[in-house]
C-alpha cells in the first residue's frame, strides 16, 4: 500500500554531535552564540509533473549556502512508501563535501564552506506498482537541510516535489465461443478472459450482446484470487467494475466470464459479439489496442435433409410409363426455408410431368418438363412428395435407366449428413420377345 510519511528532521542537537566528523573547519557550538550565520537552501525535483508506477524516477536534490559563514549541515530525505530501491550519489561544488553514494533514505552531513558551495544529490527510485485503490492523487517527496549556525531565512530550508501519481496498467481481454459457424435455434457459450500486468487498477468490463442473441446468462470465476464482481453472475449484458491486482510477471488471467445465449430465430446477419475493457484516469494503459476483442460467427441454419426415389419396378420396356415417387424430409433442427429439389431425367426417359403434395407448413410446386427444378420450404419434421411421370423412349434405347434426385440447401444452411441428400433409382430395359413373359 502506498502511503505518505512525514520526512524526518535533523535538528541542532544531532548536527552538533556529527559536526566534528565533517571535512573542513570545525564549527563549534559557541559560533551560534557569537552571532555567526549562514543562509542555507534546498531544492528537489525530478523534471516532471507526474510519476508513473512501474518506472524509475530520478530526483535532483541540491543543498546550497549563500554564506556568509561556513556551514556544516545535514540533508534529509525520507522517501515515502511507494518509492523503493532508492540509490543516490552526491557531488560537491565550490569546496562543498558530502558522502559519495548511498542507498535508501538520505540523512547525510554536508560541509558548505562558502557562498558558492553546493552539495548535489541524485537519487533514483523505483515507483511501486502496488498502490491503494482508489489511488492517491499525488506522490510527494520532501527534502530538508539544517545547519549548526543560525539561518536568517529558514523558509527555504525545506522543499517538496509533488507529482501526479499515474498508475500504469496494461489490461487485455479476449472473447471466444469456440465456433466459426452458428445455426438457428442453437445456444452458445462465450468465454471472456480478463488479464492484466502492471499496477493495481480499476477497470470496467462491458459486453453488450447483439440483438441476435437472447436469454443470455453469465457468471464469473477467478482462479488466482477473489477478483470477480459482486454479484458474480447476472442476465443479459455484462457491465461490471473489476479491481485487478498489481502484476509485473507478465499477463495473468484474473477473471473469466462465461456468457451463454440463444441465437434468435429472426437473426439474418453474422453474429458479432464484442467485449471491452474501459479504463479511466488516473489509470493509464500504454497498449489500448488489446482492450477490445470480438468474436464473429457465420450465421447458418442447420437442416438434415434426406431424399428417396422409387418407381416400383426393376425392369421396364420401351414405351412404358414410369411414375417415380420422390420424397424429401427435413429432420431439422431448423426449418428448410430455401431447399432446392433437382431431378433431370436421364437418357431413355421423356415427356416428364410432376405433381407435388406437401405436409402442413411445407410448400412445393408442380410442373412439366424433363427437369424437375423446384424451390421448397420444409419445416422441421415435414416433407414434400413428388410424383414424377415419364415415358421410356424407343425404339432402340436399351441401356439401364438411372434416375437421380438431389435435395440441397442454400449456402447459408448447414446439413450435417449430406450423404443422404442424393439418391438414384435404377431400372433395366428389356426387349419385348414373344417367349418373354413380362410381368
């Protein structure tokens, strides 16, 4: 948790105890009594007005003296929780001296001998990704300098750098129902995964299902903690707030939603379902392109058509009339709105004519010609039956007669068993002989 701490103060008593150890002239306690003074000042800044979690930031801290007396002093910086692994260096100008390097908080003695003396610290820290939710608006670091002689202007002995705190988090969403094609009357289940890396964050997951989906119910599971919303289930659209934890080891799936819907019978377009993660200030996502995902399924009906054809005989003679009974059934699960029936009479047959009867809810047509080519509607469990009549040609045709009928759907309709959609009736043509007893 990120919290502010009030920076420590190094007061006169502590400085007197360490003054003798500092390089340069020794400043006795009596000097303050004798009226000696020096105007100390300090500045701090990181060159920015905002600070991002998960990044390094470097503070420049400069303690200076405007004289007139030499000054031994202590520079103090307590880095607040949220800044970690701080390492610093120090360099002196104008005869100033300080410790060369260190880590953690700064509490260092410096010696500033002249009005041009400067002790310059450079401190680099890591900005933590674990932050309070909601995050504080700013992160402040305070530096102070306290000397061993009187300071005529103590107001510039303390300085604070305050930056807007920007939690950086890369959130990612995916959505998939495991299908590329969907059929009328089917249920389908979308799996929506929410992943994150970076800072603690508050995000909003939105899944507004298209009008082609109805009766949606959803639920949430979390596999690495308790990161589902309350309640963790609902109906219809998903619109929930999620609090995701800091994670710097790569994308981790924190929440998984399952949304099960029915495909509307009135659907006529492909089914496009989108999930989106919305993130608002102060949170910042450096890769917004993976905040939205879409699943698209080709919309298709599913009908199981089957065909039969039979003229009731095996042997025919030239000049015979043949009556083929053709039946097309639809076992569903969807209605065959655009079912095509095709039967082109083979060589050996001519003078075709057909009639049709339909079960309740089905439609078909009659016609004349050697090619039966009809567009019909067959509801689930329904059928159409044709009587296709023709004459066996003469006088020299003797090849077997194979009459084939096929039933197939439009390109938007799927048939799970297409092998029974095409069937053939075969008859053998025999020549009439006086000694042949034809049935």
